[in-house]
C-alpha cells in the first residue's frame, strides 16, 4: 500500500490551519454581502417608490427580476467553476453584484430598476454556490457539514444587517446611501479576494496541469510534506471528461439529484413567501405595520441561530432525521403563526420559523456539497440552488395569487406550510433510496448523503 497521501487525506488528518480559517472567513464575508445586496431592496422599496413616483405595489417586477438573475447565474456559474476553478467566478460575481448595487442608487424609473436588479442578480447567484464549494473543499470531512452551515448563516446575517443599516442610514443620507454601502464594501472585498483567496486545492488536484499549484498551496497547510509524499493519481481519476451538468444524472445520481432539488425548491419557496408577504398579511390582519418589520427581522435573526447549530445537529443525529424533523415542525409553526393572536406569539413564531426554515436551507447546502464529488461539486450545488431560486420566484407570486382570490391571511399562512410537507416526503424517499442502495451495492451509485462521498476528489 502506498504511503503517499491524497490532498483530501492531508486536509483530513490535520488540525485546521490559520490559512484554512482565512479561506472560510473570506467565503463567509462574500455570503454576508450577498445577503445584504439580495434583501436590502425589500427594506428600501417604499423609499425608492416615493423617489421615482410609482406605487410600491408595482415593485413586483423589480423583485422578480433579481430572483430570475439569481436563478440564471446559479445554473450557469457552477458548470463554469467546474471547468475553470472556483476563485475567479467568485471574484467576478462579487464585482458584478457590487457594481450593479451601486448602479441601483442611480435608477430613476421602475424600468431601469428592473434591468439593474436583474444584472445584480447575475452576480449574486454566482457567488453563493462557488463560495460554498470552495470553503467545503478546504474543510476536513469531520467538520464539513458544520463549516457549510456556519458560513451559510452569512445570508440571513447580511439580510439582518441590511435592515439595521437601512434604518440608520436612510434618515440621514437617503435610500441611495444604502446601495452605495452595499456596493463599495464588496468591491473592497473583491480586491482582498484577488490577493488572498486561493483556488480550490481539490479542484487543482484533479488536473495534472495544475497539480503543482495544489502542492504549493498544500505547503501552507502542511509545510512538512514534500511533493513526493502526495498521491496525485486518485485526484486525477476523479476528473470528468463529460459535461458536469450531464454528470449530475449519471452513475446512479439521477433520482438522488431530483430528490435533492425538490426540498431546495420547496424550502426557498417558503422562505421568500414568508419574507415577501408576512408584513402585508399581518397588516391585513389589523396588526401595526411595525409588527411585520420586527417579525421579518426576527426571522433573519432566527435564521442565523438555526444555521449556526444546523451542522452540529446533522452530525449528531443524521442529515435526514434533522431535516425531516425541521420541515415537519415548520408546518406546525406556520399553523401557529396563522392562529397567533398576540404580539408576543407572532414574534415567537417569526423567530422560530427563521431557525427552522433557514437552518434547513443551510442543511440542504451541506447535503448538496456532500453528495457531489469535486469535479462536479460547483455544478451540483449551483443547479440545486438554481432550481431552488425558481421556488423563490414562485413563492411571492403564489402569495399574490391567493390574495387576489381573497383568501384570508390565516388561510394563506396555513397553505404556506404545505411545501414543507412535500420537502419532508422527498427527503424520506431519498432516505429509503439510500437504504436500498446500501443493501444492493450493484444497483448503482449510493443515494444522497452517503458518508463515503465526503472524500471529495480523493
């Protein structure tokens, strides 16, 4: 047996180095600023509407265009990253959403806003899957779930900061100042990324032309190892000669891929349904307008808390058990919100919904990272998020249709729990597929979440 180690084995057998922590922090900051840019327009819509002299109810296309851009970019950025690497797609995506966030401050009509928000979405959608993939490929297998879920809290954290910063800056400098801050900060971060963010070591390792670069990076993690101690062959065998998108459906992955997409779609549908319509539904139910704003802020705060503990819970109790439980509890919480009669009960439901729904999203991100090997990881995560972004478009539209049909706020909130039921069923089917494949190894590639897939390219 060879005494040489693969890249993954070197990472797995050592304590996390300061170099790796720096990678995690940089990727986390990308997600924080991504979340800020994604959600800030929701807080600023009334001020923008007054400035450009249009009713705020006409802002649906502006919200939708950003989500469409997110979806398109999520679908395209992953395959590009699996061909060219993770670093530069992250840098380009960050510069893109920074530039058009600044341009948003110059919008003088709804039509301009729709176009600019679509272009902003193109940058936002490309940053998330690649930052998650890159960070996961520097994480030891033993903490990969935890790492992915912790950095995933950057999205709700960015959304929460967007609300707080908007409240502080608008009265002093106007709504444009929020977009200037939301664009200048990621431009500065992009300069740091160009200089400090490394390429994925596992991505470099699967290509013979770049393996030497991987060894140079590895020396910053394990300086005592020489190049003769590294086994390159296993990483190169993990590289795929076929299109990464097609590979999502080959080698027994097809059913698992589709079953992964279902909870992504349903969960992001629920998240954006809540974020888009909860304030309006509470207002229609005669609650003060501040109640909805506080509830959404607590929803983001709950998302941070849920994401921080999600990885540890999944490591302790198992991916499927935790995710299924979260979706089942979500159904109860939506019902609880529908029947909440006091300010305290509404706030509690908003906080808990954030914990469970956004914690589950962080868990799904971790599950997609584990399912796909290095050669197709960015594509797998990106397409799962892209399909999920389609749900984020459907959620707000669905809420509007139900309102147009004169459903009561209680009926709409009760209906909002149904996607969680579908997500739980899809995860149960994935779990059953995993059991079947483990009992019949000849059937094909193991189903979702098999720990054997955690070795990435090795």
